C-alpha cells in the first residue's frame, strides 16, 4: 500500500501541473478612466470632454445609471472585476481598454488594440457608411483573410450555457478608432447574486429568465438581441459625426 501511494501522489501532482500550465488565465483589466454622464438632450452616454458619445438605442435610461469605468466604481460590486475579466477573456479581448460597462443597459464598450488577432466572425456588415449596411452571415467553411476593413463591422457571438450568458461583440470603427460594443445578456446565477447589483436589474425580465432553456425560449431571446446591430450602426454614425467635429 505504501508503494501504491507513493506512485499515486507524483501522478496526481503531475496532472495538476499539466492542468495549471495548460490553461490560459485571464489578465487584469484596464480602464480608460473617463468620467461619463447621461445627456438629457442627446439621450446618450457622453464622457466629460465629449470625445465619446454613445447611444443605447431608443430606450429609457435609468437615472442614475450604474456606470463601471474605473477601479473605484468596480469595487462597489463584489465579484464584478472577475465577471468583466472573464467576459473579455471569453471574447479574446484581454488587452482591450474598457471605456465603460453599463449593466442595466447590457452594454460594455472597449477600445481595441491594433494587433487584435484576425478571427472568423459570425457576420460581416458593410459598407458601414450606407444608411442600411448589408449584413452577411459567415458560413463555417468560409475561408477568408479575416482582417476587418474600416468600412466593415465584424460580429461575434458567444453562448455559455453553464454561466447562463450570451455575449454579442460588434467590432467597428468609432471615427478612426477600432472599438468593440459588447452586449452582455446574463441570467441570474451565484456569481451575479454576490455583486449587489441594483434592485431594478435583478427584477428585469431578461435577468430572471433562465438561459439554460435558451433553445426553448429562442423567440424571447431573439427579440432581446435583435436590436444590437442597429445600436452598433448608430454608434458608428455618431463616431463619424464626432470625427468631423474634431476636425
């Protein structure tokens, strides 16, 4: 028995080492540390020096709105840092700089590094300068050079049944700057319960809908995510307006 234990212990340790070294771990998050407010005139979120203006679509914006955009603001919600870190890691944007995350509006905006790795998207919308850009869904066997052009928007989707989470990532240019708009649909789970998020979020219908039954409720979720592309188109156009204003 002693000999058997002495064999099992090294094997167990070896397996632990393989597991730990074989799994990539999320990196720390980086904030742009900009101050944001909601403009009653525009109905948009705007930073202090009006470098950025973004729309959430034609929806009511809670007052006050929870805006996570710095280390101080994220510290108010236990587990939020890990939650955001996991999202960025999941969508391959560990190095992105967070402009803001507004949980109540399901929206996170990040600035992309120019060396964002080419990846096959779920869909491509182009040309973005059109009033209604054409959207093409990408087939699994499509072979292209997946390097996004400034006139295109690449969209990626990630569904995690275990975490009860659906992420839709729209990558496009805000003016001349590559950004990503991340729509975060998150059903209630143990992690979100610890965050002390506002009562109005916990009462939201999408939050209390169990994404474990995503396919059963596909019509409901289709309605929830249908607006993401139009919001991205709207923010692309705002970015072009801001670009002209700065000139």
